[in-house]
C-alpha cells in the first residue's frame, strides 16, 4: 500500500453490506466521517459537515430507479465529491448508468481492504478505479465517449 501523507476523509452510504464496514476498519490513513443507510440520510449528513469527505463509497440497489435518481442528485449537489460504487452487480447496463452519473470508481463485492485503499487513494488523485470484473465495460465506455 502506498504511504498517505495526508489523512483522507470518506463516508459510506451502505444499505446492505456489513462487510464493507468491517473492511473499512483495516484502512490506514483513512478516516470514516459517517455511515448512512440511504442517500437521503447521506445528503443530510453531508450538508451538516463543515468539510466534505474526499470520497463517498456507495453500496445500494443500483437497479432501483429511485436510488439512481438520488445518486444523480448527490453528484449534482456535490460535484467535487468522488463516488465509488460497491456492488455485486457487474451488468453492463448498471455499470454504464453509474458511469453516466459520474462515478469515479466501481468495486465488486469481495474487494479486500488493500484494493479498497488503492481505489480510494486513486480517485483522490483524480484517477478512475474499476475492479477487474467491470474494467472492460468502463474502458469501452470511456473509449466510446472519447470517439463521440
């Protein structure tokens, strides 16, 4: 793992995976500002903070159109907030929809603390990070976008 000079502040919006909470305890140089169970609560907690986290890791039902609309609202309200999706859904439709919303990373369930740390540090440096299972979809998306 790379040494982090500055503390990175993150938040979790997570309705279904206690595993991500356990993994987050093994991250070095990363401070969890809050955990919320839905985007509405997450928006409320974000608005109460004096300083935004650099990254928000989101694990919700991305096939739910209400969740996608709320995620779009979150990105519109906080455009500088880096978003990493964490899901077991590796379908092209879901990944592409999230890319269109503007996520910065996508981790599949099963990610270990080291990969999570790498993804967080990467998106903080304005890079994108995608798990192996969805990286091909992301590459094609960005390639098609560049060609347009």
